[in-house]
C-alpha cells in the first residue's frame, strides 16, 4: 500500500493528488517501529521510513526548489547504517515547475504535513537529531513579515507561501511532540509570538491573492491548534493576554470584510484554540480527569482554555459570537463556515473523553476535590491543591519532594490530571530553586516524580498512561541514566499495574534496549553499563519473587535474563578494585535472580556448544558454579563439567573459572574434594593442557591446607607454592588415605612433562608419541612447569616406592 502512495506521489500530474499521497505516507509511517522487534525487522522498517522521507523530500524539491538545501540536511541526518550519503544528495533534483494553479499550493502543504507526521517514527528509530532538524526546517518556512521581508515573500508566492501553508499546519503537532518527549524545552513563547505576529500582519496586509488567502487561513488554523496542543499538555503556561490578543486577531479575521477562506480559517482557528482539533487526526484528547489549574500568577493559563476559570468569560463571548454569526450573518457562506466551526467544537465537547466534565460551568478546584470525599480542610487536600498551583520558579525543590513523599502514602488522591502535574515537575526540574540537603540535583528530583507515579498509578489512570509512555522503548532510551536504572529496578511495580500484553511488550522493549545494535546502551561507559544491568537484575528478581505472573510474562522475563547473561563479565583479578567490585555486585544480583528461575530453563540456558565463545562458556560455567555454591544445583552438575574444565587451555578468563570452582568446592564434603584432586591428577597425565589441571591442583591444595590464610591467588604464586601446599594437604588426617595414590599419579605426570620439556629443548619433539603430546601453548612455560613438578615430587618422595625414587633421581630435568 505504501508503494502505491509513493508511485502516485512521484508520477501524478495533479498536485492535489500528490499532496494527498504525501499526507497518506506520513500517516502510514506513524505505525512504523511501534513494537519491539529483532534488529533485522527494525532495520527493514527503518529503511522503509527512510524511503518515505526521501520520496517526500524529492517531490517537495521538485515543486519548491528553495526547500532543496534544507531537505538535504534532513536526509543526511537520517542516514542509516549502509546507506550511501552520496545517494542521499543525488535524490533531490533541482527541478522547478513553470507555474502553480490556485489550489496546488495545498499539494505542497500535504507533502509538508506528511513530513511532519513522520516525526513519531523518526523518534522511535532513535533519530532525535533528525526530529529537531525537521522542526527547525518547518519553523524556517514560516515567514517573518518584517517590513523588509513582506514584498519579497509575495513576489515568490509559488514557493515560499506553499511551504509556509504546510509548515503553519504541521508545526503545532511537531513542536508539541518535541516538548512532550523532552526534545526541546523553552521556545514555546517565541513560536507563539511568531504565530500572533504572522496572523496580525497577514490580516492587516493589503495583498489579497489566492495564495495570500491560503496562507492566512493556514496561519489562523495553525495558531489556534498550537495554543491547544501546548495548553492541553498541562505543562507549559501561556500569558492570558497573549491568548486574548491572538483570539482578538482571529475575531478580526471573520468579523471584518475578508475573503471567505480567511473567514473559515479564523473561525477554525478560534475553535481549535478551544480544543476542537478540526482537521487533526492525531489530536490528543483532554483527559477526563483534567480539572482547571488556578495558578498563583493570575495572568497565566496552564491547561485547556475551556477549563480555565480565568478564560471563562473569554470563551463564552467567542462561542456566543460564533453562534450568532451562524444564525444571523447576511452572507450564506459565512453562516455555513460558522456552523461548521461550532459543530466541530460541540463534537469535541460531547465526546466520550470529556463527558464527565461539566463544561457549562466553571468547575472549581474545591468542588472537584470535594467530589472525592476529601474535606477541604484535610492535609491531603491542601497538599494536592498546593502542588497543582505551584510556581516552578518560586518553590524550592526540597519542599516539593517532601510533599510528594508525603502524599505517596495517601490511600487515595483527588481527581486531577496528575500526569500533567508530574510532567510539569519533570520538565521544570532544573528551574526549581534548590537549597535542599535531601536533593542533590535535578535528575534525583525527577526520580522522586517517578516514585510518586509508581505509588499511585494503579488507581490513577493518567499516571498509568504517563508511565506507559515513559517505558516505551523510544522514550526510555532518551531518559537519563539514573531514570533508566530506576525504571529497570522498579519493573516489578510496573508489572503490578500493566496488563499482561503490556507486560510482555515491556520486557520485549527492555530486552531490545540491551541487545539492539542501535541502542544507546552500547555507547555507555563500563560503569554505566554495569549499573543498568545490576538494576535490571534487581528488578527481574523482584518480579520472580513477587506475585503470580502469567506464563507468557515469565517467558519474557527469561528472555531478558538470557539477554543479560550475554553481557555478564568474567572475574579478572588484575583489574582496578572498583571494577572488580562492580563485577562482584553484578554476579551477586544475577545469581540471586537466577536462583528464582525455573530449574528446567536454567539447565537449558546454561548449556554451551562448540560454537560458543570462550567468554560465553566461562560465564555459563561460572553461573553453574555459583548456583551450586548457593544450593540451587547439586555438585553432580559440576561433575558433568569436570573433564571439560580441567582439559581446557588455561588462558584469559579460565583462571577465574578455576578460582570460582575451588571456592565452591571448599564447602563440599571431603570425599568430593578428594575425588576432584584424584581426577585432576589423572587428567594431568594425559591432557594436552596440563597447566590447567596443575593450576587447579595448586588452588585446591592451597584452599584446603593450613597455609590458606597466608596464600595469594595469583597464577604464578599458586604454582610456585605447590611443593608446599600439596604435601601439607596430603599430610592431614582426612587426606592421608589417598596420599599414595595421589603421589603415584603426580609422578606419572611429572615424568611425562619433564620428558616433553627435555625433548622440546633438544629439538626432538617429533619423537614423542601422539599420546604424550602437549599443546604448543604450553611451550613457553615448559621448563618452569617441569621444574615445578620435579620439586613437588621431591617434596613428596616419602610416598614413592623405591623404583620410582630411583627413576626420580635419574630423571632429566631441563
């Protein structure tokens, strides 16, 4: 279906059809990348979005060559991996049409609106810079009608005005979206002033061509929509006088002798300012819980105009006036336009989302709160009232935090648009005067806002929706590190308030956050990555340790644990103490979480194959070792890995595996430890990597000997201590029963290693039988290893029979 739109947009001879296809492409792109998918699917949808952006840019550049340079910048910021930047520049041909018909500027406007509707998918793809570039491009297409610029604009009507028409209509949606996801803070007042100035100048202009009328209509509708989008979010406040001035200008547009299109645009602008959302298919409805916000500063409005007590008289007069125009105007066309405008507004007023709000009266804050059985003298009532009327620049953040923490414990809250209140706090966190000893910075203040939301989201729908938006992958990936850690750590609280399907998508999003090749997680530093993983392990543990979850949710949790296992670090004992402590903390949380997982799943997920990397193998063995240590697995699980561990080449992380293994065996029964020692000696007699088995013997001997408190766990030191630790171990009463057997095996291994080392140094290695060959990786340590084994045998000569003593005396050592 998308390609039909693309073909029509590229090939149609009608600019209106081209504009309609462009708008359709924009709407179609809104659903792209809306669910967590594997990287291949995400890349496919990302390429599809890129193709749509290229198509819209190419057609716009054909119709309006002046837009070509800015659109090139947009595409260059939109490049995906594998996309040729040279191709990006070549898709924008400089091709200008000879003329535009009267209606055809709306074709350009449709293309611009299509681009504007792509911001949702662009954001979900992680192209935040591209979203801001598009926002700036749209603002640059809105003319600034200073005296020096007025004539130049109207001399170039076919290009600049066509772009300005679309930009005026697209900016409200794009700017409101950027503000809602915190891509931009501020600039709202400047954009509103620009709209007001544009509407005023256009209405006072003597120009009256059709292109001018189109621009006047678009600017009036855009200005009204802009105020509605911004105020309905409940976060940004606008001066009452600025709203009044704009509405007065719009009134002039339909009350004075202007062309019909201007009358229509001005009327739609008025009702859109009141929330009618005429012509807007992506409009965000007013929440049913949204009650008027009475700011301490009486000349500011925050929240929908129709619900603002300060705007009551203004709304009443304008709506009554439009009724009268629809009823009594002498011009039939004007009466129809006024009737349409009133109908749009009435439809929104009577819509399901705001039925519960009595719009015929000014709903006071007091009556709303009292409707929830909260007396006006209760502490909760007073604190909620205070929070809803807060001035961000005059109240200290520690005061707000104290109030939030207090009402977090309240059994119920009054009906307010709490989501707007909390969003306002979060977006204005940096504006609060901060003298708090409780609060260190703006980010920790935002944490308090999320904690409050989690406490009441189960009973307050607006907070539930706020959190739902916050943990959506596209939004979550843009949050500060501490907020990401908080939400990962509190994921169990989210599972208590979300539906089963939403819980499944939540875990899919979080898994995608860690595993996606485009995730910001990959650009974090070591410490930041560890903090995120530890937080998620803690959150998953709470989920598994808490209330019952559907099997489908448990399955998604297990996928998340499997994802985290891929990033588990191995223990390195030669790193900075801080890094070592991070590793210990992460393993502690991971094992605590894995302990709660299903046993059958653990057995499967901790398996490895020949294709597994060294780190993957080490992590899975370390996990099993730790699970045996805490009692989740029996020692028989380690028996299955014994041969593999002792025969593996001693390199990299394998020393850590041996250390953890011996640490776990220290709590085993003596019989189990004795069997491990005997088996390790057996392996050293035949393996290609005797260093591994001998290192294990050294670790086990040291951990069980009387010298253990004095020993250092360093590979070289452990081996050099073997002539002391092994005799000490075998001399103890619990080990003496296997002493002769151990020494016999040790002698066989020593003879083999010394023979190999001598032949290696003499260049006769090829004369060794295959059964006695030792891996080339041991060559560098051949001499030291042979001498170590010889010294160890000498220290245990009392256990050797006479013939072996004679052979030991005659043994050639390099």
